[in-house]
């Protein structure tokens, strides 16, 4: 079974082909078209710019993905000739009327999609998986409308996918290039009940999974998400967007010859000992702001101060994420911990998570760094691993809020 998967939930346009064969799920292609350059000047994602960029990027990203999967084939001369017959023209007109309706609000995408469907044959895939929740609604709609147009044009079923579940399910993907039996069995080692942590730019969720395909939220952030905290505090320090990788780079550096007491930074670990599985990161952001504002100009502009601050911000977030996840794992007697989301691309977080879970003898699973970030391969994997139902393309709607 082959699935074409699409994700436009935030600022990345991604299209993947994922295959299930011999009880393994593999990525055949996974193309991500990043919008970082567009949003960097604003210090965050600007939804209407993201929506427009999705319109521009969806067809080229699809072409790239199908090409990589060797599924892109131009229509045959015979089929092309048939299009020009009277019967062919009527059929085409009817088809374009419906495509016009599906993409009526997305002019750029409409033109590109009609041309694409005329030029290329229906690829050998079985269904289209599309993220329909949660995310930025204008962005979600771009992907949904595009998926609808393809589903209609190719007469294929469509599978709506939850982006947060997909961030966890990508752990069941067989790693690329893995041939050894041991590695291929990675998926079988994830035992239930499991605790899942998703930390990204928009979400910080702790999820209890009693068995495959069942997700129950047990804790969430009450304000900012962990990734959002990285992004906002980076901005305070004058670092570029996205803030997570920028802080990580700085935190990995050594301060040189620190003597000055003023350069020491201590930040709170919000809700570390609270009696639940919730998070809160806005207080951390405020603490960074106050500390920054209270410093002399010469200090806050010094590289040493920024390094010390980056280390402390990163460690504060790491401490809370790991402690709360382990607490949940104990509470629910979890046999595995699985993690995902952009923040989990953080090298120091990955390292400390592995050490702590090893000490406590709870198997810890985490995708490769590029699969932690938004990508469509995770969407295809979730569609397959959770055995999601196909539906009629007319019925799919976007929902910005998380509803598990
Ligand atoms: O999952 P993702 O790609 O998109 C959302 O669904 O939000 O996550 C993006 C978030 C951003 O806030 C970014 O700063 C953060 O993940 N991030 C990182 C790192 N790489 C990306 N945070 C910390 N360390 C990193 N290396
Ligand atoms: Zn995400």
C-alpha cells in the first residue's frame, strides 16, 4: 500500500510518499519546502504569508516528491489526443468546473493544479493522507483543498490525519537505509502502555497511549509551547528565527574567562513540581526578559552573557520536559516513552533524555532529527499505523484547535 501524504499545518509545505510492505512502513520520498526565509524578518510565522507560500509551493513540492518516488509520469500522447476530441473536451470541462469549485478561493493553486493534472498521469498510489488538525487554519485549508482536488482528479480516497498524533507515530517508521533485522524491528520494541511527549512550536502535550492508535492527552501547556519559548526568548536575545536551533548553537559554545558574577543567570523551572502533567513556559520567557532588561548594556551585548543565557534557557526547558515525561511514565506504568516535535531535534535534550530513561530502564524512542520537524512522512505513517479510515473528500474540514 502506498500513501501520498501532505502537511501544510504551519510554515512548511511537505509532500511524502509512504509505503507499507512486509509489515514495515517506509518513506519513499519526503520533501519539505521550508518558509524560514519568509518568516525570519517577522520573528515568527505570519499566517497569511504562510498560506500564500503554500499555494506557490504545493505543486512543485508534489512534483519533486513524486519524481523522487519514481511515480511521476507525463500523460501519454494517446491520452493527450483523446483530450482534444469532442468527448474529451466535454469531460475536461466538467472536471475543471469541479476543480474550480474546490479551489475557488485559491487562484494561484487552482491554475497550477489544473496544469499539473493535465500534464501528469495518476500516480500508482492508494490514498491521500492530509493533516486537517491542529494548526494555522488558513494553512491547513491550503493543504486540504489541494488534497481534495487531487482526490477528485484521481478518484482516490482521502485520510484526514491529526498532526500531533503524527509527530508520535513517526516513531514506527523504519529508518531509511536500515537493512539489518534488528533495526527493522525497532517498531516492535515500542511496547504499550506508552507515554508520548510532543513539543513543537505550537504544542507541548503529554499523551497516554494504552495501545496502538489510542491517544489520550494527560497534560498540556497552559500558555506558551516549549518551541514558542525558545523562539520568543531567542528574540529577546537578538537571535534569529527559529529560536530553538539558534539557542542550541549558542548553548553549545564555551564562555571564555567568565569571572563576572553579573554574567551568572538562573532561571525558574515552571511547574516542575506541580501535582499534574501540565506545563507553563510564559513565566520563563518573562524571567528572561526581566533578567535581560536589568543588565547593563555592556553585559547584555556580550557574547558570554548570551551564551550563559542560552545554556540556562535550554536547560530549564529540558529539565521540565524530561521530569514531567518521566513522572507520567511512572504514574501510568509505561513500558515505553516516545517523543516527537521540532523541539526534540535539540541535541542536548535528546542526549539527556536518553541518559535519564536508560537509568530508569524505560525504553525511549525518538525519530531522527529531520523527522522531529514538520514533515509529511509522519502524516503518511500515522495514517497507516493507526489504521485510519478513508473518507469522501467532500467531508474534510480544517480545525485549528487540537481535539484528540
Ligand atoms: O514541529 P515543528 O517543526 O513545527 C510545529 O509543529 O510547530 O517545531 C518547530 C519548533 C520551533 O519552535 C523551533 O524553534 C523548534 O521547533 N526547534 C528547536 C530546535 N529545532 C527546532 N528547539 C530547540 N532546539 C532545536 N534544535
Ligand atoms: Zn509540528
